[in-house]
């Protein structure tokens, strides 16, 4: 029973699943099998994908694309030798199929031979008509080797193909950051925004780069443009609030953080920042209210417990401060700053044995003050 080529892929999948439940045998084009297999692999239903590959190769034993999909599954399951054998067979028939080199690169990458993977991907590039995906894979392999300059160039090529590929845009900025080249990132992002002035992601990243260089007014402007481009962009409101805090505009910062809680479910980080702003404004009751909301929202946020600790230290209530710094230590006992604060509190309580122990812990963890 042949499948009508005008039917949608969804119907191909339904017919395939119907075939599995009955004794009927339906005939599918090789392209239909590709759609079915991709669907199952994308859904994480590997066993159904493998079944579709098996039946597909029974009906189309010479279909190279189905064999390559079988290779993909074998590599996913770490059967490298079997995958290589199929690739060797395919390469004897077709030496100009870039997917063969891509799969060889995938195998080498999974075996931590990233240099070999790059070599294979460059082979694929030399014969590929569409190199977008290959540059993306190349960029990731260079990242594995800490070749941030080469990785950046690869991801920039991805953006040359598709300027809405925000995953590559994030990776470009990530590379600039690792090279400590914030000026380069700012230059690139401004060029990108000349071509894509309504990209909220680019404005957001530009704002972060300006702030990394201490250019807070420019960062503030960038975050405002991100919000103009997308008035529901939580990250832009949050970063704008952080900048306003640094500039001492605490009431405006609170407004930004409160906006994030109105757009989506409140987060412990938003509550923490609101609390810190109120503390700076001298609104101690409101500060305490939001600090407690912080740890109620996320009891494992050690920074929330630290904020409450510092709050009570400021009020000279060291017994309560001790209670809360111990909660932070219980969450992250490897943080030397928590042990240092613990030692300072014990010193205030004149419990010098415990203070001595806490300071020794801080020293062992790397704080030599």
C-alpha cells in the first residue's frame, strides 16, 4: 500500500503506527521514512526510531539517508565500530556526501578527539552546498579545545546565514567574554544591531557588555531598547534593575524587579534584589519582608540566607545572624566567605573557640585574610 505523496508527515506517522499495531504492511517512500524517523528521534522515542529504520531499510535497502540515520542512532548508543563500518560502505559508493564526514566527526568528538572532529568537519565543508550546520558544529568543537577565536568566527558565519540564530549570537558573545574582549563584543553587537535594530536579544547582550566595562549609562540605554523591542523580556527588566541599583536609583530598580514578578511567577532572585534595595533606602521592615520571601521561594538559595545574616548583623542581633549563616553553610559548606562571616559572628558573641574553628575553615578553603 503506497502512501499518497500529498499526505502530511503527521499522516505518515499515524499510518506507520497503525501498521505496527496490525498485520498490514504499508509501503512508504524513503523520504517518508526519513520524516518518521526524524519525528521519533526528535521526540526521544529511540526504540520507535530504530524500528522505523529497520523497516525502512527492508523496503529501501540502498537508501543512503536511512543508513546515515542508522549511523546516527548507533553513535548515540556508543556503537562506534558498527557505525564506522556503515560509513566506510557508504563512502565507497559516494565520496561527496558531507553527512558521512559529519557523522565521522560526531564519532571522534564523542571519543574526545576534537582535533580529528574538526578535520572531518572541514572535509565536509569542502564539499557541502549548505554549510550552516557544519559551521555550528565546528564552533562547538573549537569551544571544546578552548579555541575561542576560531569558535567565534564559526558562529559569526552561522549568523551570516541566519541572523535570527540567537543560539549562535549567544555563543559569539560567550567567546568574546572568554577572550576578555568586551570592546570587540560591543563593536560586533552594534554592527549586528545596525542590521537588526529590533533584536531584543542583541540589545540585552550589548547592555551586559557595556556593564562589564563599567559603562552603566550605555548599558541602561541598551536594556531600555531591549524592553522597547519586547516589553515582556524578563532578563532586560532584571538587568536594568541591577544597573539602576549600581547608580543608586533604588526606587526605579524596585519597579523593574516588581515588573518581572508581574510578568511571570516571582523568583527568589527578584525578591532578594528588592530586599537589598529597600535596605539601602532604610526600609528595614520591607527589606526583612522580602528577604524572608526570598528563602521561602527558594530555601536552597544560600545568598538569601546570607542577606538575612548581614541584616541581623547590622542590627547587632548576632544570635539570629548565627542561625542564618549556619543555614548558608549547610547549603554551601565550601564557601570560605560563609565561614569567615561565621567566625566574625562567634567573635562578637565572644565564643572564641568556635570563631577560631570557623576562621581555620575559611583559611583551608582559600581565604587567607
